[in-house]
C-alpha cells in the first residue's frame, strides 16, 4: 500500500496547529462544558475542542465517568441544554464518546490499539483512493475490508458484498477528509476503523484510537466526519 511517511504526518500535525477549526457560534457551549470537565479530570485531560456537529451545538450535552487516568465522555444532543453531567443526560443517545485508558506498560497499550502494518496486505487486490493513496481489499465470508496506511496510522473501512461500492466511497471520502483535517501523529501507533454499513445510522462504529505512552485514546462516533473532527481537535 502507498503510505505517507511519519515525517509527513508530523508536518501535517504541525500545520494543523496553525489552522483554525470552524465551529458553530455555540462553541461557547462546548467550551463551558469542557471547563467543568477539566475541573474534575484536571487541566491536562485531553478532550475535543470542537463538537463535530453540523447542527444542534447549542443543545450539546455532556456526561462522563471515571477519573484522570481512565475516563469516558459521552456527547449527545438533547431537547434542551442540560447542566454538565446531569442525570437526565444518561437517557440521551450519544452521538460520540471519547475514552482514555491507562495501561501498565507501553507495550500493553500498543497491543490494544490494533495497529496493522502494510506487510499484512501484500498480494491483495488494490484500489486507488485518490491523493496518491492505494488501498488493498481483503474479502471473505461476504465481508470486505479496505485497508491502507498513512504515516503511523493504519486504516480499515468495513463493508460487505452488498455494500462494496459504499465501502470504497467511504474510504475515498476518508482520504479526502484527511487532506483537510489533520490527525496528530501518534507517538507510536494509531488505528482507524470505519464502517460503511452503519455510517450515520446510530451505532458508534466509526473509531479512531491511538497510543500515547501507556495511554490509549479512543474517539467513537456515528459519523466518520464527526470522529475525525473531534479527534483532530483534542488538546
């Protein structure tokens, strides 16, 4: 598979730091919730600075569980804006979650990420995703997996025989999105899995996770673009 070097990823991450991320005028809603969240988890907590929504930002709600070492944050849009971590928010369907998990060792954390090197796809059929990216297709039991690597990230889009075109389309959309929204280069490894079948339909099947020492961060969302925007904005 064609890959982009980790140097390129670092350069993109650096340039991303200088880019402003557009957000609805209700950005102050997320900022206010983040302020309360970091009071609890500590100022060093890594959390998204954009909500990834195209609408409903003024009714963004947030709840969390855990502590500074291990936490899960749930993001939802309600009928109205609720206080931070309000009990009523637990009844809302999350459109995204952000999780931090701390492991005993760096190796243990790396194993949880599920990174796949491009050697595992050697010899498989290929597909051009544009932007000088070539992916490989692994098929079996009616399932289709479109796989490629960019820098320290491995990427997989799942589809099936009935939705194979949707899988390729989502993979191309992902590659195009990464030309505009830059994910940080993981300290070691990162893995992205998108699902063309359930995209936007409810399950949090669009997953981005990466290692930072003994820590693994994970962003899960209903929509691929939401997961990318939220992961790219974490600081």
